[in-house]
């Protein structure tokens, strides 16, 4: 990755990697995913729900998509060589369909990274050192344009979330606390859409605020969107004083 990419990551909270994994892997994986949705890719009458969630997928071609040289180089650049764990699964897949029904998962949020033992997901936690997560990742397994309900991203929101988390120390905040009190300050951030061809990956700071959106059914509607969102796990805990761009972004936020 170029220094410009790293500067963009520090400033914006994400970088987009085109052709991060081969389209052929995306096509092979998508065939399996279509089967598991129970829907017919050629018959929109079978697309009954606005969202279908699938996972976890740990075999080829899924894991191969996360283990390309381009991605491993990017992980080294953003987290540090030897400081991350290879992806053991592709995590949860979110498949969005054109629908007249509104999905119930379109709120702005930050993905939590520890406290999963609590059965209430709103009590899962995030702390200022990003315990348990080195990167948020968005893998596009289908072509995604503005019609396909791309993920919305608040540019630079990771810096503001770091400042919100700092007073809570190592304990951090729950997802519920963040949503209730910490996201309003990101409302004026510029918004971009996670679009791209199949094989595109967005590598995001763990604190980046993002949200899903509905895909309306009707004239000009998009094709169903296939997205995976696995975390990149740290091999050892990240720290505020660490050398990586992920950690440097947190320091930058706390100095301003």
C-alpha cells in the first residue's frame, strides 16, 4: 500500500482495495450462497425477505478470498506484520434483496469486539484500545452499485468514536451506550457508499460508523447484494502506543 493509502486510512478510517480477491472466487462462493438462501437467482418472485443472513463459511472458496497476497500485504501495512491472525472463516454473510418491506437493521453503529458472552448484543462492548478487533472488513461477493443497498460509511467517524471511548478506559462502552450517546456527534460526517465490483474489499478502522440501507423493489432496482463482514483479529492486544496505522489513528484522535 502506498503512503497515500495510509494517509487516507488515518484521515477517513478506511481504504478500498479493488480486485482484492479474484472474481472467480466470488462467483463460486455466490453459487453456494444462492443455494443456501433458498431463493432462485433467476426468479425474483422467490426473493421474499429484504435480508437473509448466512454464515459461518470456513471452506474454500470463502477463506481463500481472505488470504490473497494483496490482502495479506494490506493487513501488514495497517496492523503490522505478525500482529494479526489469518481469517478462519468469512463470518456472517448479509444478502439484501429488492423488497417493498423495510429491513430492521439499518441503524448507524460501530461493530463491537468483545463481551460476546452476554446474550444481549446491545451489551457487547468496544474500548479505546479496540480490544478483540484489528479491522472491520467489508467483502463484496457481488457487483454493488448505488442501486444495490451498499453499506453507508461516515467518513472520519472513527476519530470521533475514539474520543467518545477514551473516558471509559479499558472497560469501554456497550453497543447500546454508543448508539444512545456516542453517534450523534458523527451525524455531520460526509457519507460514502461501499460500492465496487465483486472482489472489492473495504478495510476499515474498527471504530468506523456505518449502516445498512434498504433496497427498494421497482423500476431500476438493483440485483441482490452479497456481502461478508468478517473481523480481522489481532494476534496480540492493540495498544494506544502501538506502531500500526490502526493505533496511530486512535492517538491522532485523542490529541485533537
